[in-house]
DNA sequence: ACGATACACTTTATCGATAAACAAGGCAAG
DNA sequence: CTTGCCTTGTTTATCGATAAAGTGTATCGT
C-alpha cells in the first residue's frame, strides 16, 4: 500500500553490474560512449529492477536540463481555461512539446505582491517559458532570462524571442471594413484591471498600460483607417465575457449610441453580443460588432473578426522555447479579415 | 544578453551574512527555527542579491517535495485542450493548485511502447498526479504509487483516492428518461481506439476495455431502465466530435434507424448532432440525442444530458492530490438529468 | 618499435538544498 | 546551585545525477 518505494537509483544498477554510476548515466544520455552490449545489459537490468530512467530532480540539479517548458499566464489559471484563445494556444504548444519530449508546467504570472507567487515562478525548474496573454510580460521575465531560462514572448519587440501577429495591420483590417460600411461613431472595448469592478472609460494613451501593447497597436491601425470617426474606449474588467457585457452596457445606455462596437477579442465580443441582444438590438443591423482572434464560437454566432492562427502561435512558441538553434527567433504570423453577419452598414441616425 | 546568470545560491547569502547554509534554508522553510531578526535580515539580503528562494531542483532532490501536481491525460495533450470536459476539469484543478501554491505539470499517459513517454511520466518530478480521462489508468499508475507519488483517479474503485460520479446512476437517469419517451431501438456511441479509423460495432462485454469502465457502468444503468430495448454500441474513434459523426453515420445509414442515440459524452453528442442534421433530420423530433457531462455548448444547442460537476471534480481531485490529510479519500459527486430539446417521444415507425 | 589516437570505462568533484544530529547560551524549576 | 529543557543556531551526511578529467588497452601509421 503506502510503501515508500524501493529507491532504485543508478547506484543500484551500477553495483548490480559492477560498473560505475557514470557508465549507467551514459547508457541513458550518451549512448555512443559505451559499447552497445553493455548498454543493452544496463537497460535490461533497469527493466528488471524497475528503474525508470534518471530522476528528474537529480538530473535537473546537476545538468540544469529539465525537459519542461513553462507556460506563463497573466492571471488566475482557472481563467486561462475559460478563455478559448488561451486553450487553443495551449493545444498548439503542447503539440510541439510532445514532439520534443517535453512536458508543460502551468504557471501564473505574479501579481504585485512579490512574494509567494513570484517565487513560485522564479524558482520553477524549467528550461524555457512561453508567455501567452500579452499583458504583464516584463516584471518577471527579466530575472528568468538572467537565470538562463529562454523566454518566448507573445508580442513583437526589438529584442528577444517572440511569436506574434502584426497588430497594427489587424487593426487596419477592421478599421477599413468599418470605414467602408460608413461607421463613424465607435466604441472600443478592452480587458484590463478595473478599480471598482465597474466599466470605465480610458484614453488612447492609457491603452497600452491598461490593456497591453497589442491593444494600443490595434487601435493605431483602427484610427488610421477611420480618420473621421470618434472613438470611446471602455474597459470592463479582466474576465472577457463579463467585461464585454459590462463595457457594452455602459456604451449602449447613453443618448448617442455608437454604430459599431469593436472588441479586442472574440471572447470579449461575445459578452458585448449578450448585452446587445439583451437590449433588443440585432448585431449587424442595429449595431455592428467585431472581435479579434476567430475562436470557434465566432463562426457559430456569425461574428466578424480578424483571424489569427492561434494554435500555430502556440506551436511556433514551443519551437522557439525548445529548440535554441531554430534560426528565426522572431516570428510574425499572418492575420486575415473574416466578415460575417455581425457587421453591416451604419444605420442612419 | 545571453549571460548565464550570477548563480546566487544559499551559499552566497550564508557567506555574506556569516551564517550557515542551513540557517538560510530554515529562513525559508522553517521560520520558527531562527530568530525573527535574523530571518528578516536573510530575506532582505536575498532581495538585495536577487535570490529568489530555494531552487526547485535542489529542494526536490533533497527533500522529495516539488510543489508540483501532475495532470495525466490519456492521449495527445492537444486533444485534451480540444475537449471541453477536460478543459473544465483543468480549470477546477488549477484553482485548487493555486490555493496550495502548487503548479500543474501536464503529462500524457504512455501508449503501449514503454519507452520514451513512459519514462517521461515515471521520472517526472511531482508530488502527486491526477488522472482525468478515465481510460488507461492502471498501466503507469502502479509504478507511480510505488515511487511515493499520490495518485488520484477519476473512477470509482475499491482502493486508492478518487473523485468520480456514480456512473450507473447517470446511466439510469438517461435510461429512465428515454424509456418514458417510448424509445426501444437505441444506438450507444462511445469513444475508443479504432483499428482502421472506421466506426465499428462492439458488444457490451467489450465496452469496458474499449471505452473504459465508466462507459460500461453507464450502460449497465441504461440497460436496467430500458429492459425492452435493443442496443447497438458503436465506437467511432478517439477524437470525440469526429468519432460521434462517424459512429452516427454508421448508425443512421441503415434500414432500421434507431429512435435514439446515446452518446457517452456531450462532445461526442455534438458530433452525432452534425451527422443527424446533415441527413436532414431534426434532433428531438425525428430522432433523440443525449449526451453526458453538460458542457457549455450542450445548453447552447439544447442537448439533453446528465450534468456532472466537472470543475468540482477538478477541485476535489486537486485537494486529494495536494492534501494528504484530507480525510475523505473517495469522493462521489452528484449527477442530475438535464432535459432539453434534443429528446422527444419516439416516432412511430 | 614508437608515439599518437580511439575507445570504453572509472574517478573525482560538484549541482543546491535539507534532514538529522549536535552544541552553546539562557532560563525556569527543584 | 544544579539539572534539564528551550531557543538558536552549526556540522555533517546525503539526495541522484552529470561534467570533466583520468586510466588502461587496442589499433594504426610510419
């Protein structure tokens, strides 16, 4: 039952066969450094004694290699699983990880209290780490790099490894589409910290710090293609669906309703969608809604959005994380406008 | 840039302050074994020198504790993320893990080749492991237990820790519901290995080995409440949605169409749903469809199903995994029939 | 016949931390 | 004044494995 196991180590094998521990080690990690015969013998004995290969802890300590890839999420992990974008990213990442014989360790990025969480991240036994949610990259990242952990980001930057899309371009695609449809009065909905669990309006300058750099870039693209439009930017909180609903509520319950709501993610857009329907409005006719990402449900409800290859992002991120020799260290993936029924001509006011 | 880090260890701190390494260690893991003053001093120096707490590798090696909880999935991890059930389970699990200050390591259960994958699992540095998908429990599990890793299962059993639902009862709920509606000709759809990527029929006796024990138990409940019905059981493969579609295709394209299709999961049922609609049939009128789990999309399309508290399963599993002193080691969670529009009276033939 | 290489292992020295046992001073009880 | 326990540390001995350097024998070219 609760027996504490026979601690079969390399020593056990070595003694049994009369060879040195190093030789046993080599049998596993450097097969060309011993004769095939001996190697076979060692592996056979291992099987016989129930030895399952070098212990992760010992190996990690001595060699520094762990065959583990961290996944860093900027919030509670439970939220990560509630977000289709993140889940799709993880699917791609895990695919690559499996190819490299690595496992994935789920970690959350520490809040502001440096303490417990920060340390959990800092001292985690990992070879590399991939960040997914774009927000809150820097705080922890630097120390990790210093420690020798490869860090793969999810945003374009001058230095370091990353996999991302051109967010300015993504913004332009939406902007151009809405411009053509005649929209001039627009509300942009973003996720981010809210002080009082209440939606609040922010300025374009605050965008980067509240919602992340990617949001600011998309907005730049939007504004570029919608020079005559007036924008309001509303932040509804961190949990996408709820945030979308909250923000949309604030945007809609005013005299001068916008003709289009641009959500910074599909998950957010689905929240907006609910708020819109609750008010008896029909998306695409009474008001246009757009998202970003093209998650599965977007096709389901008919949301106009910008598709980005999420799973591929995960796959490439894994590649950069696990293969230090992969030549291209900064990868930009394509985006594509997907027009569905949630957008239509701006209604005359 | 790529500097290999200043290896700040406990030694560094100890030397700096003129205390022993053990004392530094105690500052972190046994605060009551040194004076508060000294402890504060040590932590302050740690911050100053950029020391982030005991390295995971060293600690794991010496003490055996890792603060990592494994998550074992019985297939490619990418599939895990495609399955809403698994994702919901992970959300619950990660919630508990966070509470305990632990991280989650994603692992896949080895196939039949004992080699690489099996070892990845066996030597993983984890304190405990939680299995989610019910299939393929035993092969690896035993060795882990022997190694001192707590194993938390997802199926009822005589021994060991688990969190599960009463699957016989779940089966009865569906059986009773369909019996009342007059269904007598029924196809049961399950996931499992298929030799030729083609749907194939299996017998009730094969159920347990092909689809897992839980499937067999549910079937037992079904049969009990539908004594006059004739059953065919079809397995369509491992990927739920596709499997459902494939299996349903085989079930539908025959002379004598069933009046109800019972899928062993909602994900599977959604595949069945597609196949049904593709043939111009309306679920709930021309043919009844049921699932198990009550994932989000089930409510969306109107699928009759048996709800099980998936996230709670994850939460409790985490609790058992991370708290060896939690008194109740075998937990059964409730199930509940949820009737929606996908079931209706059996059409007269 | 000689040094130079290769090969197939072994020795030695850690990797960073913690468990277990031990030591010195203080303080209370007898 | 002594005994004995508590507090606050220190010493010593590993945890399991790998890097780096060393040893002894065969092989080879010249």
